[in-house]
C-alpha cells in the first residue's frame, strides 16, 4: 500500500484506504458518478468512481475501509484518485491506526511541556482549575491530548488540539514577559483552556466530524460551560476572576464574523486572540508548504485571503 502523501501522477494504486466521504452525483452529461474522500494516516485525497455500476465496484459506505485499485491523476493542479475496483474490507484486514492522521510530534512530550508551562501559573484558584481538568480528570486529559484542533482548517490530526494549544501557550508566555501589564496567570490559563470545547465539538477519530452539540453550540460556548461547571466545584473561586477567564474564551476569535460571541474587552483576551490566530495561520502555511505541490506559487488560499508563494532560500 502506498501512503497518500507519497502518491504521484500516474501511480497505479492498490491497497486499503478509509472512505471519509462519499457522495453520489450526476455529471453535466447526465451520467452518474461518485465523489469520495479517501484517507490514511498521512492525509486525504479526492477520489472519483466514474462508473459506479461497474462489476468491479462493490457496495461500501462512508467510514468503511475499502480495498481498491486505481490510478492517480491531476485535476486543477491537485491529485485525484480514479478508482477502478473497490470492495468493503472485513474486520482483521486492516489496522485502524494506519488511517488516522497523527501529529509528527510526541504527544507525551508535548503534554509534559504544556503542564510545565501551566506550572508557572501561581494564582491558587487558576491552579486548582488547571489541576481539576488536566490532572484529576483522566478521561478529559486523554480526550484532549488525542483530539484534533479542527475538522479541516488547521491541526486537523490526532494530537492537533494539544499541539495548537501548546503553540498558543508559548506565544502567550512570551507576550506576558514582553508586555508586563498583561496578567500572566490569566493569559496562560486562558491559552490552555481556549479550545477545550473542541473535545466535545468534534467526534473522535476516525470520524473527526462535528457532533450535534458542536453544530448547535460550537466549541467556544461549550468550553465556557465546561469551565463554569468546574469553577462551581472549587470553593471560594473569585467570581470576577471566573468572569475574566470566561470572557477570554468567548472573545478569542476576535470578531463577531469569526464566531466570537464577544469582542476582546481585556488586554489578555486580545493577546489570546493574536496568539490563536498566529498559530492557526502559520500551521495553514506549514501544511501548504509541506504539500506535494512543487510549484513556486501555490495558488490563492481562501483561508489566508492571499496567493501563497514559496520562499527562495
């Protein structure tokens, strides 16, 4: 089996892949075809079955593991898999871990580094809140460290939520030192908690899709609810401190049009927004630059609102 990241134009492919998406469509000439997204641990590829009624195409559905034969082509400067034969795999024919995109970094090392940064928080109530989530709640910690940060936009892989959170915390730690008027403890805690709602907004792998709760509430509201529940279990937690922390979470997307229920009213909320945006955007650049596209110009990227170019050094 060839990993998706290693596929090149003209490759003949034979192997087992996860069918992440499957849609039955009709072409302009009235001919039915199927549009799919196939996945392994290295990424996804757009795929097509141009003759779904062919003898070699057996029935399978989304989230099935599919043994297929096909050929890699290029359409609109992107690789596409033209599937000729396909069958649904049976239990034991595949290892599910081979089909989940995973961070290139060590999850245990990142989690340890995150806890070491959190240990610089001195406020006793914020420390208790951190411990309640990340130390005492083993189920939450496991879910957090193995969740993605997004479905597709950035850090959309196992361990992505942890990697993104650590990146944001590092930026906030720097800003707290460079701008002493920022409340270090509030900012670091907000950075650590800003996306915890994604543990409920997105389902576990291999689905990594929006839950009903995620669709209806979103990770920002979910995260604030999770914090509010834990705060109530800590005797004497200052109401104003709780409100400031929750405001940072509510405002971390910065603008109403980006999904923030509130715009930053605290300097710490603004700093968190800057760090969150920077880490997410730089990860988008990284994933583009890591792609198989060797062109100097990588095309217009909607999420960056810019035509992206490789650096010549």
